[in-house]
């Protein structure tokens, strides 16, 4: 990351200085269409200070417990999203990337990239219950599958996934993948979807019971997909692409549906099921694209809400419809030198915070 915004390694952010292209073109495919219209409807209403230094990655909302879990440096930060305050942290999670929660088991899980492990913790007390080595290198995305009560880590440097029994913490299998995995989603019935960060991107579908890849299809026109969200009612996947597109696909048919223009430096995408809205966090120019789902195969880009440059990791609270983005503030960019011909703007110490965006 520029700071710790996500790059292909998902550990640190590179500065992305391009600006968001205007939403002026209407894009059509054989299976569906996307249109553009003015007005994003979202704006920053609050900033939750977190402080401290270091990188960050995924953020996860527990809508029932009213908590936001954020990876930051070598720890997980816990925020009460009704009071908008930091209420706890889980330390010693080296190179933390993601957080998965299993509310029915009262357990949470972090993927720790530096030592290729998963930390298991109690959701209420945040006490550590165990630490498990995964069967790959640099676990990045992590996801809990309620259908099998299994946790899956997606190991970026070994192009595979590790399956753990969420109740015992035991490793139950390893799944070879077609390339570097990114975000994952489940359908709640035993299918697990994962973006494969290739050019063009791919989706692989995993049977969470047999631990086998059941299908693979290409996201035509979508390069380097990172963020992934899923519409269970319409069986549609939403992949955030490096080339400023949101790709909509049908995982059952294994086909592309349409694409929608978004901004540069995207990392995450969230889907608000009740509001029928999609959000893409564009760290490259400090915007969040807002897209309306008109039907399963038709989408309208409503415009962009202002965030901050570098704000590319994001999550959504389905109860309040608020969107949360991790962010920092930057200092002035140093002058170029022979050793550093392209210097990066440093982020201001202690400026790490969470932006809260609400609908107007």
C-alpha cells in the first residue's frame, strides 16, 4: 500500500495518483447493461480516530454484536459502531490481513501473513484460544463458511487455500488454486467463490464439503480482481478490477454479465442487499463509487463520494447502511533524489482512522 494500502502483495499501499474518469459512457454486454447518472448520495459524516502507526488491510463488520474489526499493523483493532469508539484490540497477529467471525461458535479468526498462521480468539473477551499454522504461505483473505463450520484462508504466495475446522482449529484440507487468490464469498449452501488475481481475472468455485474446485471461469475484461461481494438472491458476484471496472458475473452459469466503470486503485467492493446498492473504494483518487442495482443484469453508476486518497479497504454495516473505510493523512512529498527518484508522500504519524460514510 502507499502506506498500507493494498497492492498485489496486500501488505503495503503504493501511491496511486491518477484521477477518476468521469462517468459519461454507457457500457453494454450481450447479457446485461450498465448506465451512468449523476449523484452519489453518500458523504463523510464522521471520522473515528484510531492512532498508532503501521499498515492495514481488511475490515469486517459484526452487525449483530455491533463491532467493526480492523487489521492494523501487527494487531486487530475493535470498534463499537454504535458509539464509534475503539473498545479493544488483539495483539500479536504478525502481518495481519483479514478477520473472519463465526458468531454461532463465539469465535473469530485472523490471517497472519508473516508467520503463515491463524489466530483464534473469543469474540466477547478477545482472549486468544489458539494459533494454527496454515498449509500455505502468506494467508491473506479469510472466510467462514456457515454451511460446514469451516474457515478458509487464501494463501497468496502459494496459490492455495487452507480449510480449518472452526470448532477445533484443526486443518482439514488444502485446495490448489489457479493463481494468487484475493477476496472470497460463500453462498451459505456449500459454495465458496474466490477471485484469482490474473489478467484477465478468474473466479474459482469451491465445494466447501469436498474441498474440490468445481468450476473456473474467466472475468473477461477484468484485470487483477481484488474485492469481491455476492448477491445471494440473484446469484451474482461483484469483482473489483484493477482496470477501473466492476465486473458482474453469474457463478452458476460461469459467465460474465456486465461491467460498470469505477475509479482507480480499487481494493474492496460491498453490496447492500436491502438498498440494492454497490460500493467500490477507490484509493487512487480518494473516491467511493456508488452503483445502483436495477435488476440482476442491469446497473447504474450513481457517481462518486469523496473519501481520502489511499482509502481503499472498506466494509458495510447492513443495519445502518453505513460504509467504513480505513484511512490516514499524508505529509508533503519529499523532493526526488538520485536514490529515491520517485519519493512517496509519508503518512502523518498517529493519523490512522476510520471514515464513516452515510447516505444523504
